[in-house]
C-alpha cells in the first residue's frame, strides 16, 4: 500500500471522526484497508455467483423448458405460460413481470438487494436472447427433471449472491408479514393458481409436468443454499456484541434478544461472562448479516439453524430492539 493511498484513507477516516490526519493511527488505516479488501472480495464472489446462476437458469429455460413448451412455478412460470400461450418473447416478460417484485424488494429487503436483482434479471433476459443454448432432449421426464434442476441451480446461486431471479419469494415474505400465512404457504398457494391456469390452457398432462419441474427446481434451490428454510435462527457470540446488535436492530430492522451466558475454552476451561445475541431472519438476509458480522468481528462465533415455524412476537422491528 503506497503512502499516497494511506494518506487518502487517513483523510477519509479524519472526515468520519472529525479529527486531524496525524491523529489517525496505523491500526485505523490497517482496519480500513481490511474492510475495503473484504468488501471487494465479497462483491466479486457475489457477482460471480449471480452471473453463474444466470447462465444456469438460461440453460434450464432455453435447452429444456421453452423449446418444449414446459412451464415452472413462480414468476418464471408465469413468464413461460404467457410466452407459450401468447407467443410473446420470454426475455421481455421475465423483466416486466419481475419488476414489481424487485420494487417490493427495494422496500422489504434493501436497495442494494433490489439493484442486484434487477441487474440479474436483465442479464438473464440478455442471455436468453443472445446465448445459443442447444436443445438437449425431447423426453418429457428429462425436460421436467433437468429443466427444473438447472433453473433451480440458477435461482439458488443468485440468492447466495444477494439477488433473486424469481420474485415470488419476495412477495411471499411481504405477505407473510401482513397475514397469518407462512412464506411456504403463500408460495404454495401462488403456484397452485399457476398450475391450475396451466391445466386449463395447456392441458392436465402439461400441468403435471409443470409441477414436477417446480418440485425439482425448489428442491435444488434448497440444496444450493444449504437447506435453509424460510426463516433461520442465528446465534452470535462476540466481544463486539453491542456493535453487532446495533446493526441487527437499525440496519436489518429485525428484533434481537440479548442474554448473558458463560463461555470457556482452552485446557483449563476457564469460564467468563459473555453476551449472546439471538435473532430470526429470512434466508435472503443471511449473507448480509454474515458479511457485516465479519467486518465487525472476524472471530465472532455464529450458529445458524433452521426454524420450522414461529409463533407470537415479531420478526420485524422498526428501529426498536427486543430484549
């Protein structure tokens, strides 16, 4: 790192802290360099995941589903259904139908998540138009199975990269906070409506293959993101617990429970008091939380567990923490 860049960082830190450049320590400069490197590395990994996901989803759509007039569930299924029945270009439909859900993600998740998502959807539309995927098979069972597999792989990789290629889950998360239905219930109802319309317009056999495609895609998504459920419980043990708590409450805007425990390690197993944080978030927010915790304390101990169901309380707080 050159002296010139270090001086720039000192001035940035000075502006943030309101101090003189001379009072900025080497530790503060080194920490700034670490955070910049970490953000760049994470951004690069996220971009590669989303782009790979787009290519895989394009393979599932153009090599399997679209040439054989098969459909899937979710927003992608609606786009395929409209394209098959009305002859409209799939690339345009994917962008237009996903747009309202991306705007909803802007309010419900974060602006950066929405920006990544619209760029991912737009890239998928370009891939569908310009990438010459081969038509691999005409066997209906293989089309449903592997079309769903490749599409699910693409959607799962995009989620891990901090974006969505199908806005159904964003809508389901929003509606679950306004009703007594879970995210899974809303997605199921949404897809049952799509398959019912498909059965009426395309026939029961096509609708049944569509259900098989959806099952293959949804299970692949779950596998790609390590089996994470709609909600996950996260336990965090860190010496910087207050800073992490502030991020969870004010940035993620979710409730967090803080309780005192006893921790110990080493040969003697010496115990010492520590603060433990527990929160429940959606799987779309896992990457953001992990990334921020690593920035605050790279040695933090994090445990993520599946949450099969929640009742009572509130998973979403507005600048108010829950103890």
